[in-house]
C-alpha cells in the first residue's frame, strides 16, 4: 500500500512536469517561428545614403582642374630653360645594398 501511495503522489508531479515541458517546448517553437518569419527585421537597417552624382562629378572636375594647374606650372618652369640640378655624392654607408654601422 505504501508503494501505491508513492505512485499516486508522483503522478500529479509528473503531469505538472510534463505539462511544463510541453509549455516550454511550444513557447520555444513559437518564438523560433516568429524570429524566422521576421528575420529580415533582425538585420540592421542600411545607413548608406543615395550617392549624389552631381556633387561627385563637381569634385572630380575640381580635382582635374587642380591637376591641370600643377602640370601647367611644371611645364612653364621647364620651358623657361635648363633646370639647375645639384648632384650630391652619397656617403659610403648610405649607398644601396650596404648596411649602416
């Protein structure tokens, strides 16, 4: 009779535990399904802006103008005549392939 009494006490605890496990499993399933269904919202929103092609083109044109101005100044300097160049001898330790002491 004692064994029967222990089984009758264990039965409600087992039912309660099984019910709790079913509730946890179903809740987990619902949460997983919801996350899968809305997975696009889990990704961060893009923070990039639409490129302004006009502003990019203006920047490129300005850069080309600066480059052309520098080239014009170099050409003017070269057309003025010979460019003085001073040749400096390298010290023995500074020659290529040799390590400094």
